[in-house]
C-alpha cells in the first residue's frame, strides 16, 4: 500500500526516514500508515541445534518423519537442510514463460540440500504417492558427505501421466485436492577416514540404510497471462486493445476475488497457527480465492516447525491462492555487491521453500516501486540512476533468481505494474503506454468521500490489486487497548495516536497528521450516513462512530468490487479485485476487514455478498440519474434462469411494489436486468418521494446444483438525509446461540449483532447458510442468525446470550 496524497519520493516517509531501504528487515517494522514503528529485533522463528552421529549402528525409522528436518532426530547421519518439491508440466522447466501443455505428463521435481556426518555411497531417492499408487524407481544421485561444512544439493525427477492425479483448485472453483508424498533416501555408509572410528561405527560401513519423510503437495498449473489481446479479441469480443493481465488455473481464466494481508502482529513470535488459520478461514467464508502477501511484510512461513506458525500449508488445504512477494516496498533500493550477495540466498531459499505449495500463484519483486521509479525518472536530478538500479535489481537480478529456482509460477517486477513489453526476454513496459489501450494492473485510494460512489473516479483496469478506505475497529477492540475512560472518544489523544494515516514522518507522538485521517472518516460518515453526536463523550456515541466508519468502508468497497466485477463483461475484461486489506497488526484505524483479535468488521460481511458466485448490484450514476441493475457471475460455465426480485419499501416498512425479472448470465460475464434514467419520472414508484423509499434487490439462482442467493440495496438519496423511524428491534435467543431479529417500528438499515468481548466467531443466516450481519431488517420479515464460535480463540467458552448486543443506524440518531 502506497501513501496517497503526497508527492512521490525515493522512499515513502513513515516514522523512521531514510533508513529501512538500507536494512534487510521487514519494512513495516519501521512504521506504516496502519501500524506502529516498534522495530523489533531478535530471532523469532524456531531454532534448532542439530547433532549427527558418526559411530552409531544404522537404524531405519519405523515410519517416515513428518518433516524433512526431523529425519536427523534419531540415529541417522543425514541432515536434510532444505527440501523443495515442484510439480509442473513437461516442458515448463525449459520454457516457463510459455503456456503449459495441459495434456502433458506431470513432472515431479525434487531438490534436497543434504549434509552427512559420514561418507555416503550408492545413494538413491524414491518418491511415493500412496493414494495414487504411484512410486518412482530408485533415482540415483551422486555420492556425498563426510563433512557437514556445506550442503550438497541433489536433484531428481520423474513423471506421472496426466489424468492420474486429481487437480488442485481454489475452493470456489473445485476441490483443493492434496496428496502426501513420501521421499526416501537410501544409501550405504562409506568408510569414515578417522582413527577414532569405533567397532560399532565400522560395522555400519557397507550396510544399506535410509531415511524418509512425508510432505504434502498438489497438482495444478497456474499462469499469469500478460500477452497482448489479439485483433480477433478486439474485433469479436469487444476487448479494449492492450495487454492481458489475469490468472489462469489449470488452463482456465478465472476471477481473482480477495484481499491483501499484512504482518499479523508487530512481534512475530506472538503469532500462532490458530490465529492465522482463523484469518484464512474467514477469507474463505467470505468467498475470497486469493490473498496477496504484501511485500513490505515478511516471507510467510510454510509450517509451524520452521516458521512459528502455518501459512502456506493452510492456504493449500483451504483452497486459497497466495500471491507472493519478495520483501521490498515503497522505496528505491540502492544496490551494490554487498547487498546483492545478501539478497541472493534470501530469495533463493524462500522461492525453493514455497514452490511445493499449489496455493502459490506468482512471485512479485516488490510492492509499488515501479510507480515510484517512473515518477522520479522525470522529477529528480540524476533520474536515470534510479531507473537503472531498479532495472538491475527487479528487471534482471531477482527475475533471474526466481526462474532459476522454479518454473511453475510467473515473476513480475512489481505490484502495481504497467506490465511488460516482452516476457522472453523480460522487458518491463514502464511508461511506454499507448493511448486508448490498457496495460498491467491498478489500484485506487481516494479519501475524498464525496466521490466514493462516483464511477468516473474508479480505474478501468484489467486487474485491481489494491483499493481501500480506512475505518475504526469496534468498541470491543478498543477495550483491549484503552485503559482510561476518557480515552473512549473518537478523537481522544490515545485513539488518534493509533491513527497513522497520514504517517507522522517522524517519531512525533501523538501523530501530528492523525487529524487528517480522522477527518476523512468523519466526513465520510457525515456525507452518507446519519451522524452520531460530535460532542457527546458517551461510550454509546463512540461505539456508533466506530460502527459507522465500518459501514461506510463496506459501502465504498462493495461499490468498487461491483464496478470491477462489472468490467469482466466489458472491454477491460477485468478479472481481479483484491481489497486492501484483510487483517490488522494492532488495535487502531486501518483498512482491514478483520480486527486484530479476529473479530469481523462490517466489510467482511460485505465482501461475503460482493464475492458471491452470483452478484446483483444497482449501478447508480447520480450525475445523469441513471440506474443500471446488473447480475454478475464468476462461474466458469453459463448460469441460466437467475431470478431477481425488485421490491420497493417505505422506511416505515410498507411494501410499495414488487416484480421479478429473469435472466441468463454468461461465463465470467454480466447481464443487465433493468436500466432507466430520470429518478423521479422513471425509476421511483409512482407517487413516492426519493427520500421516503428504498429498493431491495433479491437474487436467486442455481450454481452446480446449489441455490445461490444475493441481496443488495439501492437508496435514491444519501442515508444522511433520510429520517429513520425507530425500528423497535427485538432480539430473541432461541437455542445454541441462535437469535431471531424482528423490527416492529420501521426498517432498520445495517442491523448488526455484536458478539460479547472474549468471543471470536461470525454470524450465519440459518436459512441461506451464509455469513450474515449488517443487513436491512424489514418489519414482517424476521431474520434468524446463529453465532458460529471459534472455540480455540475464544477466551469466553460459554457466552451468555444476554451479552449479545444489537444496533443499527437508527442508534446514530440519539445519544
């Protein structure tokens, strides 16, 4: 994420200036506009002392080790320092930039970094996939060992016919099928040239022994398509000329729906696999199929044993793609031989480690640096120096390392990027654009809330990898951080001190620029929602302000997601929308949809609707009073007989009119089900006023034998101008943390249930089975939701139903 509204410099200014680009350390440790500048140091991942015997008798393990590192925990003289497994199609290893032949055999490519305390002779490796009943022959490798000073890298591969393994898919497109692979290293001990060799050690010479471990992987192809659209695409499909920029899984283009992740905690050793898995599960529950691992954070770990917590393995299992990035962000990195020598092993080791994970989608060289170098190339003295350094590091050095170490995923120089002029040789496009054509991907940050729903301010892009608006965490999260009753106020010193947008640019406390960020959230609420009191210091008012900023954030992001999904069926052929951001690093104002504790914000539920397989949305253009209602599908097959019900209501709850429209939707496309111009004359029901009515859109369709529902609302005017009646909401607990909500006095926009402090979970609609909260509650149409609790993360194991609290926008209207 790039700081907006400030002139681009050679490095973005946060708390520590002019330092972080010279230090190979997590860049956000020095502060960012969503987190603190604690600059932690020290070893935070597990560390091991490994001893290898030379005199013990050989003993084969009864069962394979659960991790390569653990093969040396017994009497084996072998230490497997690294294990990298890559599954790709035949031919990809020689031409990684060309589309894989989907009908070609699978190549299972294994590399081990081995150390041995004794000479090893006649070694061989077998790779066994028990579920597939497929096992390689004994694959010979060179003799090695006798010294543990440096690892010996060995490589073997064998092929599995196409059609034998089931392919891995993201969870919303298929099954994320995984297979266990058992790797066995068989060898004979050679003679140890040492006078101290004991009789027991000597007796081991010449005897056959082995070590084995089991790892998990999947079979898939994943491509990042960046080649130009053809003349036929432009002519026959109406594609806007330019380059493609989207992903294909197993040879099929798909829509990438997701978010960006940042470090989970400023002190990494505090993180647990359970906490991280909850965030990933929450992403899946909201319909996301891709997470971008932001390049200003850390290399996310593969497993708990080596990384402290599990990330990539959980992504594999849950079926969510991980867009990986090397750790460079928002700075121009000066290069010299020392830096390059330091970076090379860092990058090689991480690329080797990650490539066994089918969830890995690509490697980007860094975050948002290309845009900086393009800007300074025309604004700073000696500008070509910075461009040349960028080209050397990101266009050549890192590019070459990534492709030397793997061939199954793409490398891009940066996100966000203008794309390429050529993939082979790799030539970055930079500013070489053609007017009227579309290249690369995009992002949007606009903190002028008056244009939050103005589509003319939204990019027309092939793929949006960042866009967001900030909000406050809930009152419950503030309770975890605030200690004084006087702090529980929207603009209190402590609350504002945790708003780092815009950043201080120094270690000044509290952040002198925080009033700008606070004002952006305040003005957004005042423009579009009923506003809580600006003078009250009650906890109720503070809670409603926090809640209201989350509502606006969700409205804004759902509007943008809808716009980009709409583009899938238009000339831009947009096939990706990744919201900034998913998780929080602490309790404070941020762009997240999930709070630091794991509590869902309004946006998390909003994305559940916006990333639905079928999504109906009212595209309202206020400038010319035009309404277009469109159904969008991310399915890889046509969907027929989709029903959309249009129901107009008064705010008191009376139904004014209703009708049903039926439509079909094509593959990765959209269908306009209604459009009209002139709000009073042609859109509103006859005899109604724009401030008195609203429209409920309810979609029902069938996808792969399952009923899909979706619900959206159109309000002809800003809710700030609507007089809301007291909805008189009743909340009734039935059983098993299931609640019925009823409105007796009027419509309750954004009816929201808070689960108690100390609990983590989400609410699910018992009728649809979908996560649901922050909905419009209509008199006569009750809602029943159940709280699904995460028992591992919840400190309160048996919450009292009386501690669940309901609120709505009406609560903004009183103190």
